[in-house]
């Protein structure tokens, strides 16, 4: 409602931030963005920033599990526990976590957890999931119901063919998947791969590559690593800033000469921007060396 506060951060992905900004214009809610430092020095730093921004008008804490820009792992369980003690709703963006980390959503204690399957999980575009804590189901209704119950509160299945024995949650939120079957078949293949290899093994390999890449990046002059170095605050994303080169220029030069693909990012209060590299289970130490060779040459131009 008008005047209610949603507290989020200055580093959220536009796709996660924009819906709140739309509600701010339509309904007059207040979106407060705390400024996360880069690199983050500890989980208590993030928790303190959120706690300091909460007022008696705050209703929601919205933040990423893994920050898409600098790869920082947020203290999700601690933030959710803090929010639950104050009767605040938690909305977690897990797009960069699913397929990278080995975790259980239920252990985090969040109210809502949204994730994408086409990133680290390697699934098809347009697939993802929304986890809703059971106690929050009555507070959630679809904007576009798929042929089931169109308006609350209806808690019993409609008397129509095909609607019998439908679980209450699917009956409420929809279980129709028009034109999605090819994507879901591809998703099954991606899930099978992760299950066969093992999520813990995938995370361990990602972290090993990230450690190797960090050690090699530290040997480059004029480069600052803005991804947290403290254990437990990083995984497969490493982000750097160059003293004399823009992130966009570096991101464009690497594919041409070295077939290495990274992302050039805009960066708050910096005209140079930053470069984000993502290390997955299919990468090798040779890939890291190609990255370093390309960066070394580009930085000398």
C-alpha cells in the first residue's frame, strides 16, 4: 500500500528491481536501496545495512542470494531470520545461485525464492521456478491465472472436467503450461546432468577454478578484484575493475583475440565500469590462462 517500504540493495539486477519501481509509481510504495560496499567484508556488514534501514513502515526485504554484478554471496538465512523476527516478508532473487551452489531453499527460511534455470543450471531460456513458503500461499495470487480460479478466495477445486484431484496450490496458481513442453524437456536434461555429476561436486569445482583465477588475477597490474575475498562470500563469479580501461572495452577485446567471453558491466560511481567473469564446471585451467593472456595484452594497450 502507499507508504509501505520495500528495502533492497543498490546492486540488484534490473529485472528484480523494476517490478518494485513499477509499484512505487502505481501505488506509492517506497523503495529504499541500501548501498552495498564492494568488496563486501562480511555477512554482518550486509545485515547491519538492512537493519539500519528498517522502520515501522517496512514490509519487505528483497535481495539476491548471489549478487549478479560482483558475485557476493549474501547471508540469506541471517537476513530471513532477522526479517521473520520483525514480521517482514523476504523475497530472494536466486537466479545466479541455482546450478552454482549446493543448497536447500527451505533451510534459508525465506518467504519467496525466485530462480532462473537458463543460467548456471544450463536449462532453456524462459524456464525458472518460484518457491513460496506454505504459510505465505494465502497472500499470493496470480496476475494472469491460467484457466483455473480467477479471483480469490476460492479454496476448493472448480467443478469442471480435468480439475478433480488437483492439489490446492496448483489449483490456485495454475498448472497449465501452454507451448512450454519443449523447454521443459530440455530442462529435464539439464537437471539430469546436475544430478548425475552431483551438486556438491559442481560447487567444489567452481570454487577451485575461482581460487585459481583469483590468484592469477592478482598478478596483473592495475586490476582490482571487487568480489569479496572472505570465505563464504564468493563462489563462481569474479568481477574486476581496471585502473585505465573500461569494462566494456575489455569485454569486447577478449572474444576477438582469445575466444574468451566475459561481461562488461556498468558500475555505480565509476565511469570505467567493471568486467565480470563466470567460472563453471565445464571450464578448465587452460580457459583461465586464456583469460589472463587476453587481459594482460588488453591492459597494455
